[in-house]
C-alpha cells in the first residue's frame, strides 16, 4: 500500500527537488533533482541532472559529471554561508561522485528520497576515517509513494535510453520496489514518455502514483 501524498503536500525542499527531477525527466536526462537548504530550511541552491542536457549559468551540462547534487552544490560558490549548517536534499541516493562532492563541500546532512541499489553509495560515508570524521547525518527515504515514483522514473529512463548495464540496474531496483519497476516497464513498452514529459510536475507525479496501483 502506497501513501497517497501529493508532491504539493510535501515540505518545501522536497517540492523543489522533485520539480527539478521532473524537469530533468522531461528534458530527457537522468531524472534527479537536488537542493541545498539553510538552517531555517530555506532553499538556497537548486540543481538537476544535466548529463544529457545543456549547461545553464552556474551549472554544468553535457558531461558525465553534471549530476543534480553537483549542480546544486555549485550554487554555493561565492556565498558566505557556513556549509556545516547546510543540508542537501536529493531525490535519489547519491552515487560515489555525489557523495564525494557533498563531503568536500563540507555539507553535514543528507536527505534522500529513494534508494538506488546500483550506484547508490551512501555507505561510503563509513569507508575511511576521514569520511567518518565528517559525521554527516543521513536521513533515508521516509515516504514509500515518493520513493516508488522516483524509482519508476529512473528505471523508465534507463530502459528507454539503454546501456550495457541496464539489466543490473533494473534487477537491483526490482529488489527494492517491484511495483515501481513493473510500472516503468509498462511505461517504456508503451512509449509513454513523450506524453508524460508534456505534463506539469504535479500532474505527472500524480499520474505515476496512480499507475503504481494498477
């Protein structure tokens, strides 16, 4: 049973991060969004995956390094904010690149909305004495419906775009959220992305959430 919570009812950092993820999905790149928030919970930077999309001011694009977390953290350049008081919210469990970027940016809290069993690397924070010394506080996924929708988007993207290790990714995702993978397979088989990408974020997320029950 999934929690029927619309994106609009979530906390502001999650609403913004999910909107960024949807924009990435609609643009045809990996559907991940991220934000950095201050001690009051205000969004101070935002970014999305642009691996297959063009760069914009202050963010990188058309690069294998153009991940959502990296682009959000780049927004801190030139600010006077103490990074140790900031938190990063990301829609998908950070990969090795993004874990490293968060550590070296000196941000001390990570919230992620969905597990990623293939490249997700939050466990690296325990890998060495240096990483452990950062004492980064990790907040794992808390909303099953949001996690399932994000997983479905990510799996559908990889099924549509292809790649030599897609089957490994799909298999790992199935172990975490079988319903999300089944939805992604239906979407990919039906060629639904062209229609989905035209929807506003909240409508698109609601459509996918309904599909999880079918």
